[in-house]
C-alpha cells in the first residue's frame, strides 16, 4: 500500500471543487491575473479569493503581486502528484484484472 501523502491529499481536495478545476485548466494556458481568472464566475471577488488561497496552499498555483495586480501561475510539477498516484492505481487494477482473467481462463480449461 502506498504511503500517506499530505501533499497529494491537499491537491485532491483543491481539485474537488469545479471552480478550482476550471481555474487550474485556465492556468494551463499560462499565467493570469486574479481579476481575469475571477471574471467568468458569478461570485464576489472575496469569495473567489478563497478558491485562490486553497489552490495556493495546496501548491497547485503560485501568486506574485506587482503593484495592485496579483498574477497566478500553475505549478505543473504539483499536478504530477495526481498523475503518479493515478498511474499507481491503474497498475494495481490492471494487475488485478490480469489475475482474474487468468483465473477464469484456468477454470474454463479444467474439466
């Protein structure tokens, strides 16, 4: 069994919300200001900032302030935590289905 990973947990919690997933998806195209990121969402800026803080505390995004503009950047390496975990899960389930297939095949071949 894989070791407990608080970092992975934080990323998965951050990605559990559809607003935050859309922000991550948008940042996949490049950095953007908080104002630009907030524009498509029907919520007040303070509410949107809560999403930004969750993403930032999970390590998925970094923010930098220049004057009055806060720019967000996606940390793609942090997404690799999810990719690695999913790859491990795919391998586990692939191994299990392979064993099940062998068992069924063996049972079909026995008189």
